[in-house]
C-alpha cells in the first residue's frame, strides 16, 4: 500500500506521547493507590463498545446496565491493564473509566449521558 509508511512511524510517535494522568484508586486491600491512566484512541473506544454489544445511544437504558458496566471495565482494562483492574474495589473501574474517557476526548455531556435511568453509573 503506497503512502502508508509515514503514518506507521507517526502512529508510533503518537502512541509514545499518549496523554496520561495520575489518579487515586482504592484496591481490594482497602488502601488508596496512585495509578497512571492513559487516554484511549477512537478505535479502542469503539472496540470496547463492540466487545460489550453497545452503542453510545444505549447508555441510559436500564436494560443495558450490565453491558454498560462491562464496557466501563473494558475501558479501564485497556488503559491500566487487566492485572490492576481486577484488584480494584467495585465501582473504582467505573470512576477511572469516566476520567479515561474524558482525557480521551469524550465530551462531558456525553459522559453525563452514561446513566442508567436517573442514576449515573460514572
């Protein structure tokens, strides 16, 4: 494929300089820990939606609550890794995912739409 080569190195450069942020989480050990989250690319977010059978329009649908929670966990895993994500207290992955999606360019009004009924899940 002609013309693709320059974008391979650009992709590597962008990946090396991905936005990150330090945040505090609570582990199943009951202690608070500092972790570094990284922004996800559009493809990773779309992949996480697809892996969980969701569209953005599904957020707010009470019937999709479990899938929405799985999506948020998937986002967390893609950012910090599965080994760390599995040792967080319940709900911590959802909190982290809200921040991950924010630094990934998801607008705040979209994040506020990630609700189940009248209760926000992030």
